[in-house]
């Protein structure tokens, strides 16, 4: 089975035989897959009235476990956005009733961002739909091959994740 990346590589090899385009065999497919996944995720989130960035913040709080709260600094690390961006996002989520700001008992000047019941319900429903869709996308690939792909992608992504910690 040939895909669009095969056609791109063939064209580059014809036009620039002096270049080793082998990295495109993997990375162009990863890029294309990421675009398809972004579209699928956006659709799953829109179904529940969420934008992707809203899901990211709500999901970070949900993963934190009860009482589903994090400091703004921790949210920055979880979502890889700037402080100003996070402040704006928390403001918007607060206005929608999906999160609330609480005083940090460990720091009189600090605040904690906490998921509300409505926020938890929204992120839980969006996550369930997203996983169902992703399971369908992977349906033609055996569990063994999925594990192999996950292992190889972990090796590829690992150095980038280390830069962010």
C-alpha cells in the first residue's frame, strides 16, 4: 500500500538524488498522523463544548487526582504554555464554571486551581469519546504492534521530553 509520503519521497529522490530523504519515511508520517489526530481530538472536544486548550488544562487537573487541584506553576509544566497564557486560560475556564481558584493553604499569597464538578464531567466525557475514537483508529493494528510502535515512539520523543523537565 502506497501513501502520500511515498509519493513525496519519490518526488524528492527524483528531484534531489543527492539528498538522503530516509528520515522523511518516518517523520513525515508522524507529522501527517499528528494532523489527523489533532482533527479527531478537536472533534471529540467540540462535541463536549471544549476547545483543545481547555481539555489540556482540565485533563491536567483531572490527572492530579482528588481534590483535582494544581498550582498555576504546575499547570504551566503540565501544559507547556507561558504564565500569561495560563492566567488567561484559567480566567476563561473560571468564567465558564469549569475550574475555580482557591487560596493555597501552604502559601498565603498563592492560589490553587481546582476542577469543579462540571469541569470533571466535561473532561471525563470528552476523554471517553476520544479514547473510543482512538481505539477505532488503531483497530487494524495488533496489540503487539501497537506496543512496538509505542516503544519506538517513546525512544524518539524521550530526548525532547527530557529537555522540558
